[in-house]
C-alpha cells in the first residue's frame, strides 16, 4: 500500500480511510467503489483542482495516476449524483468530534467557549440552468451593448464555521432551497448539527444583523446556544432605544497603540417585537493612522504624512450573561464572525474553486461541495498542525502547500511503503 504523508496523518489522527470505507454505496453494480471515487475527488479538492475533467487527467497520467488510476469524469459525476448527502454530512461531524477530542478546538481568547459564526454565500451563478435545484431571479444585464432582462440561476449555501480556534474550522454547510431564506436555511443547518454533535458541542453563535430576528433567536435559544448578532436598521425600535440610551459618555475606554475602543453597556433593553429584553453593547472604534498623501505644487510632487482618524460605530445584541466579564468581550466575539468571510469563504472560492460547479446535477453538486469543504478543513488542519508548526524558517502559504501535495503523490513509488 502506497502511503502519502497527508493520508497517513488523516488515518492516524481521524481513522479517515475507515470512515470513508463505511460510507454507504448509492449505486447498484459499481465498477469503481465509492471509496475510490471519494478519494479521487477528496484528494483532487485538497490539491485545489477545479474540475472533474482535470481530476480525470490527474488520475490518468498525473499526480493521482499511481494512487487512484484511470477514472473518468462521467464516472465521478454519476457516482456523486447517486450518493445521499447525509452520510457525508455525518462524516464531517465525526471529524469535528475527533478534532475536539484532540484539543484542536481550544482557544486562548474566548474563555474556553466554542464560538461558531453563521453566514451565507452564493455559488455558481449563471444564465444557464445547472440543475433541478437551481434558485432563480430576474436580472438586468447588457447583451451586445443593450440592456435586457433574463433569468439568472444560482445556488446559495449557508455555513457554520468555528471562529474561536487558531484557524477557522467549518462544521457544516447546507444548500438553500428555492424559495427558502438564508435564516431558515441556517436554522435547519443548526438543527442538523445539534442532532449530530449534541447540544454541548457549540457554545456561542455569532452572525450579522440578518440573523437578529425574534423567531430565529428563540429557536437558537431552544437549541441551548448563546448568541451575539449585529444590531442594525432591520430592528429599528431596538436600535433607536439603544441609541437613545447611549447618548452619555461611555462606560469605558480601551486603548491600544493606534486605536481606541469606547464602549457602552445596556444589560436590559426592550425589544418589543420579540416581547423581551436583550443585552446591547455599543462600541465606537477610533483608528489613528498616518496616511501618505501626494500633492502637486508648481509641477513638483510633494509627499506628506497626514494624521487621519477613522471612526466606526457598532451595536451588538446578545443574551450572553456577562457577570464580571467586560462588555468588550461581546465586541470581540462579534468581530470574530468576519473570519468566516475573510478567511473561509475567500479561500474556498478563490483557491478551492467553490464557485466552479464542476457537476451539473442536483445531488452531485451538494455532495461535491461537501467533499470540497471537508478537503479544505482537513488539508488546513494538516497544514497548521504538521507543515507550519514543523517549519524551521519561512513557511509556504496554504495555497502553495495545497499545490505541493500533488508533487508528493508524483514522488510516490509503488516500491516504497
Ligand atoms: Zn443548479
């Protein structure tokens, strides 16, 4: 058996091969086992290969020729379409459980709490329908210089990602159904996650203002989660009341080099539409920067440094029992949600080709996307725990590492084990 460092690690730490072998087969008389197809797609995704056609080429005479061998893109697509997504979802939850057991989910800033961020992202928008489950909308766009209205097809997924950890770790994702809103999709995903991982797995849920809705908050509390969401204009009464109660000078000021954060803390603010009270924290962040400006005087360019201050005001609503903890913790919690967008969604769309549909069938797209997320998570874990932590000097980036995975496979020889 040819062993590759990445796969050897996954087997040692997660028993990954056994977990994949245990996945049920959706086809009746498959020529190639689901394990083989799964491995091809998983390893291809870890190497950040965009399409099944390119994976086919890698299996034929590229990086995966020795490890997988000939496998057509049709076989991969057909095989993906025939599997049910639930066992793959359960597999990624099992990985999360093992990550927790191995202490990978610990963090030093979040007071021992596991913080998950929820957010949605659009993938694969096109004027050509890709599958039966495509969502659709009318858009105006220019065709040959003239504006016209067409139906655009697209998919949206909602993800829950751990953001309290050293590097963000996706817990699960769900495709939004046609006609289903992002928030209901997020709730269904959270219910699935709690169903798989249990109530005590996640402690705090953070998200943008879209999630601050009375019914959603109620359901999140029913799942036993603490929450902190941005408060904006979509809850006008609560926002007005919070603004009115924070006219006076701040409760405290936190300063660090180049920046200060002023904060206000309201333990009980009326939220009439939800028929309850919530805790609100307001922060004003003031950044002091020196910006280089270039001006022209008598045909000469003059460079000068000017002091600029940038101010941003935020309101956060939460049910978090602060006790003796500083209200700034709510600010810190809420700001951690940016990592789902700036780190996970950015990387997985630009480097891992998430927006490239690759398969134009309903279930296949769902299963492929789940495998892509899993490959992203596990290659990121390997990168942080094995590559970065063991690097003596300057370390390659995650993208460079993913590309170098391919060379490792090429270097494998059937004679070495
Ligand atoms: Zn589609």
